[in-house]
C-alpha cells in the first residue's frame, strides 16, 4: 500500500491508475490523513467461481478418502497448504 498526497495524485493520475490496475493499492491523503483508496477492480464472480471449484475438489477428495478408509494428519494438511510457498 502506498500513500500519495492529493497534489501528487493529480500530477500522476495516469501512472497511479495503471498501478492500481496492476494490483497495487494507493491511499490518497489530504494533510497527511487518508481521504480515499484506489485499488484494482475485483471480479467477484470469478473469485466466487474459483472458491466453489476449490470446495468441490475438497469434497471429492474427502469422499475418496472416506471410501478408502484413510485419514490424514494436521501435519499433512499443513504440508499440502504450504506446498510451493517459499
């Protein structure tokens, strides 16, 4: 998140909007206090669709494990969650 005074915002509006489109969040300040926030437009339908898909995959995994009478540990879940993170 980046704080930008109104005067700077007016002088660099195109660049700041491009930064917001790229995912940055800009807080516009007046006399050092936050007045407005500029950020990317969130596609809520896409996010909802991805969340529903993830939930469906989890349900299928759960059902498969139940059929196989398998259990998993909290440690395994943590390893899966952190897979690919650095």
